[in-house]
């Protein structure tokens, strides 16, 4: 399966985090079809240098490390 992974800066509007978009890094990754649901985000974090860091999921497909304003999104390509 092919996934587009995006790392972008974020901004907090007082209620929630959203993408700011002044810094955007995009890549495409290939992962075998028999992977678990956590593998795409794990590979995306590794790609952008965030593996091993603690963070939180903003949504099902977005992750944000603690003490940072960067967000990682993973979307499946069809």
C-alpha cells in the first residue's frame, strides 16, 4: 500500500490544534499489505526523525510530539 506522509507545523486556535502550513514536508512510503494498523504512523515518525519520542494522537491519522508544534499526517493513496 502507498501512503502520503506529511509533516507540518501546527497552531492552536484556543480550542484545538490545526495545521498552520508555513512548513510542509511530504513524502510517499510503500508498506506491504499485511501490515498492522500502527505501522504507517510508525514508519512516518521514523522518516521525519520522531521515532522513540512521546506524543499524542490528534486524530486517527495525525500525531503530534509533546513539547512541539509539528504534526505528522498519514493518508492512504488510492
